[in-house]
C-alpha cells in the first residue's frame, strides 16, 4: 500500500483517483441489511409506525441498534417500506363568529416577569378511534404551563377548564393572548378574564406566528410526548399527557432560553432574587 510505504494519504488518493472520504471510509458494524431486517420485524408488529417510532423501537430490546432517524428513513424509502398515509386534518380554530375582536397587545412587548402575559392555544390529538383536543394556558416569561384540559369536545368548556385551572393557583396575568377562535372570543371566556381584570389580546386571523409561544409549546408536546406514545384510549391519553405537562415539562425539562433551568426552577430563582437581593437572578431570555 502507498501509505504503508510512507506516502502521504492526500498524495496517494490523487494518484489512485480516490476521494479522501473514500480512503478513510470504514463500514459500520451494523450493516444496512441487518437494519432493514429489524425494520421489517418492527413494522410487521406495528403497522402504523412512522419512521420516528420505528427508530425508537429499533433502539429498544431485542434489536438495540444505534441508528438515527435519517438512516431509517433512507432504508425504508429505498426498500419501499414507507406507508403513504393520507392524514385527516382537524381544524381547531373557528374565527367566523359574531363576538368582539381584540388587538394584539403583545407584539414587540418585552417580557420581564411572571404572569405578565399568558398565552392560550388548542391542538388536536389523534387516538386510535377518535380525535381529542388539548387546550393549554402558558406563562410566557417562565414557560410554565399554568392550566390545561384534554377533552373529546371542541367546545367552550375545553378552554374554560384550562383557564380555570390556571387561575385556581391564585395568580392572574396582566394580559391574556390567544388567537381569534370562538372558544376564546365567546362571552363566558371573556367575562372570566374581565372578572380578574385581565387585558385581552388576540393575534390577527391567519397569523399563527403572532401566538408563537403557544405554538412552540404545542410542537414540543407533539414531538416529545404525543408522537412517541401509543395511547390506548382517552383516559390513557389524559393520564400520560398530564404526567408530561406537570411532572416532565414543568419540573424536569430544561430550557436553553431559561438559562438551562426548568420552568419551575426559573420562576423560583426569579422570585427568590426579588425577595432576597443577595441571591443571583437567573438570566432573562427576553
């Protein structure tokens, strides 16, 4: 071999008309054939699994393969194992209603303290036999979920239950921000906010980015909980989602935007610094 004879690798590659990547390439321990066979075994047992769940299943016993999702996607695509799914979509926002609209009060607003702004949103979750709906109320400054509700019905009680949970802790926001959906514009919801002297703010119709904090949380819960779970029924979904929100997201999941603290830790540190000036305050992400 040229390199064994003392020639530099770059020069040897030029003489042999090889790329450096080809020269240094070494096959992986787990070949594609083995991964493909494992994939086939997984999708035989779990016919509805997409590439994300297949990847996680491959990492578990009995396969215990150190594969990433991109590799699984590539193999499944090459072998025709991707099952095209025509997803049913479920609308959660109905902006066609006779109730009053409110301006966006939080655009370019600096977030400086807890309970300054709460944001609210609804998403749907597909179970085996039905759609269910999740409403959340999120404190923007701490990223803490103040209230939530999972329901089979996309009605006013869904959002009202989430809001009542948020208010039951004894605090209320200066501003409540949401989209212009009927659940947030309806009289009972608006009256509950007004009783607590909360200013009402709404994103413009069709401007999901104006409720970005709530949108990002919904994406997080879909990616880190819903997409990785197989709920047996409504009660199972309610228990697992509740555990994720209360025990994992609020108390265990660290946020880079919160100086790598959990929402609960960040809020506790902020309040401690306010009451005890000698205590260091967490870095603000605002």
